């Protein structure tokens, strides 16, 4: 496919997604058959493309791009899998024990990196939050279903997979070969710092890590800690309910979070006084790689004024996801309910904004209007790393 045709597919995919959304809104407000009005718009656009475009387009690619663009516009963690892809997904999703340690989402059609697990194959190769994956095994990720990308990154431990990535300040893609491994989740780190400040850092919130946090905080208190710093930077893995459990260690009353969707009735999660383990002053550090369960905990502690938050705006991901099967054998994997902060903010929509905002020296990959990475300006050289921990401690002074 030549460059003009590639541009057409990208442009058409984005345009069709926008038309589908606009048509749905117009249909609801202007026609008795509102929910279906957008289908007429979509059909007419396809017809015009097929009959009037300068050359015969790949209609399968256009349609697939439109569907993925539509899903990305409402949920960056959603995926559309056709019948063959969904069957392969069901067959292989739990088959392999090797992985590369990435939390992913969709961004501008590409596969974007939310966070890389410390000491994982991806982290060791220099892949980090904000990177964009251009290809996996030589296949472009533009309009690739997220769930399918996650599946093909897995494999037998010791096997390799080549990806190409766009990194901040490097507009040209870089090829990286990752050696899959059985993922080992790091233990919770803790230490007593100067001025009797206890430091606790869970790298993930998978099952069991909240208990490790509780044990670490308890040990620090026994050692004489007078304040606690909870470092949740790049903490993106874990079931959302683990975020509720983490917040519950520091809250003895009130609403922690609630979950709700169109077909999922509201469920409130309230603090259990019996589970609170400390009343020490608390600082929480977050960044762009803080997602999911860690965001739920951060939002609860912020809204309750139980903790001061320091760092970057978080990623924005806290939802209940399910596979919704389709008549043709395919499936849509998407959020069916969102987690909300006590103040009623949908975390997936707005993330969590700390009271003390800091900025990492390198921003995410910048894209132009066509969705292509661009070179940075000459005067945007990286600055020295921000000492998040020092800034968090300084807020107590």
C-alpha cells in the first residue's frame, strides 16, 4: 500500500469513527429511529469511498480501522476482535507463561505503554511509560486490537519477540528484541529514612501486595516512624478492588470508591475501621504510570484529605472490563463499569491530579495531526530528573 493509500486508511478510519459518534447523537435527538441513524451515515460514507476514491481501497482495513477508532474514542483499553482473532485469543490468552511485563493501552491508533514492570524484559530493554509501539513481530500496531497485541507479546519463556518503538525525543522508531520470561512481581520495598520517615513502595497491587504494604507500615511504626511516604509511581497492575483495600489501610470511615455502569448497578466500597492500621501523616507519590488500583487508592486518600499527593497527573484507568460476544463470533472487550472517586469523578475519564504537580524531564511522544511522531524543538533538551521523594518530604516542612 503506497503512502497516499496509508494516509487515506488512517484518515478514513478516524473520520468514520467520528461520524459514527456524531450520527448516534444526531439520531437520538432528531429522529424516532435515532439509535440507528448513524448506520445510514456510515453506509453512505462507505459507498462514496468505494465508488469515488481515486483507487480501489481495502474496505476491510477501512472498516476495521473505523471500528477500532470508535472504540478507542470511548475506551483506550477496549478491543474489537473478529471471530478468528477472538478464537485465537481464547485459546492462547492463558496458554503461555512468558511475558514482557508491559501494561498497555491505545493511543492515537498505536499501542501505547502505560507502564513497564521493574526488572521485566521490557524494562531491562529501556521500554518505559509514554512510549508508542509501532510494530510487533513486524506487524504494524496501527488499528491492531489491544487484546491481540497483548496476546502476541506473550509466549514461551526464553523465546524472543521484536518490537519497534517511538520514544520521547526520538521521532524515528527503534527496534528492540525482548526475551520473554516468567514474570516475577517485585516485593514491596520499605525503609526507614531520615527524620523518622517511613518509605513504602509497592511496584504492583496484584493479590497479596496490600498485605505486604500493611506489614511494611506496621514494621516501620514499630521502628519509630512518625510519617509515611507511599510511593505509587508506575504502579499499574492489580485488580481495582486491591486499590480499595490499600486505601482501607489508611482510612477508618467514609466512602472509598464506587463502581457503576449502564448495566452494572452502583456498588459502594466503604472504609472498614477494623482494617485501618495507622493514623500517621501520609504522603503519596504518583506519576503518569500510576494506573488502575493505585489510582483508586490515590483518589480516595486525596478526596478524604487523608494524604497529600505529589507528582504527575495519573494515567486514568479504573474500570470493570468484560468480553461482549457478537453474533458473528467476534467480541468487543470494553469497560462495562467505571470506578469513581468519593467525590464522583470517573477515574478513567479524569485520572487523579496531585495537589503538588511535578513534571518528568521527558514528556510522552508528541504526534502531529496525522498521528505521526514529530521531532522535538531545539530548545526542549531534557532537564535534570525531578527528585519526587525529596519534594514529597519537603511538603511537610
